[in-house]
């Protein structure tokens, strides 16, 4: 497998791993490897331990006639977005979701299926908005904490405004709930973590440039093209989960 892709995967996977949400129980070692840009077979094997993300990587690779879930393009497709996602059909995504999630989500399966039919793509942000239960809690009236989790857990873009030691100030658009749908709010400043004890995820972020944020970390620098794609994939994910008046029939994917 491609070790450079494994390094890129780990940049984005570390923040939730450090919080204990997913992946192997060795976040300190993962951060040290990323900071030192140590790319080896162990890092590739660690990526398999992220049970939420790994099947998406396999699906994207399979639908693009590849056998390497950790190729840089596949990893970028899942966390940021690129044209590899265009090759994953509704049927293939629906079949994958049925195998992975139908036994777990119970009565919520029809809503998840409706999101697939409404335009879901195998991108991390749809997984956050559409698979996790947080949006359901918001719709039921518990807003503040679920909304914070959705905003932190999605991969988002921001403009790096300044750096002070291990912290960075980033201008980004937070997620908001208007009582009916999720949407992006007006830009605001936030303080994000750039490093711990000198260990960084993003190798060379530039003040004034674009960066990717995951939870409270600056994960990587982004090009203008990557920002456009991340905006697009975020918009697709929001559209897929917003405004569904009723579940789509299961026959759509039959």
C-alpha cells in the first residue's frame, strides 16, 4: 500500500483518535509518526484500525478499479473530495451502507437510505451528517451539543490568519441550525491547535493560506482547488440530509 497516502490519512484521522472516538489506542505514537513524516508499513496497518473510514477507502478504490485504499487520491477523495467520488454509484454506496449500517441503525435505516438516494457520496462529511445520530437529536430539540459535535467532526476549510506557538487563529464558517436545516453560518474566528510539544499534523501551513480543520486541529494546508472541492462535497452532504420530507422507498436501490 502507498505509504504517502497513509501519512495523509493519519493527518486527518489523528484528531478523533486522540479524543478516543475511533482507531487504534495509540494516538501519541500516531502523532509522532505524522510529525516526523515517518511512513512505513506500521502506519498503513494503523489505518485499517479506523473502522468508520476504512470501508469508504476500500469502496472508493474498488469503484475506481484500484486495489490500494491508501493511494493519495483515494485518501484525498474521502477527507477532502475529488473526482474519484464521481465513480461511486448510488447502487454501490447503498449496497455498502446496507451491509455496514442496516443491522445497527434499526428504524433509522429508511432515513439513511433516503440520504443516499438524495445525493450522498462516500465522503467523510456525509458520514458525519447522515450516519451519526446527532442530526436526529437536533431535530428532536437537543441542539447545542449535537451541533457542536457535527461542526467539529466534519472536515472544514478555513483561512489561516495567524500563528502563536502551538496555536493558530483560523477564519472559517461554522455549522448552524436554523430550526429546519443545517447550513453554514457567517465567517468567524476560532483558535485551533497547530501542534503539541512541537508535533504538527500540517507540515507547512502558511499564514494567509487555506487549511483543513478536523475537530480542534489544523490538519493540512489546502490548495484553492481543494477548498472548492471540499465546499462542494460539504454542500452535497448538507443537501442530502436537509429537507427530506419522507424516506425514499427501498425499491429505488433494488
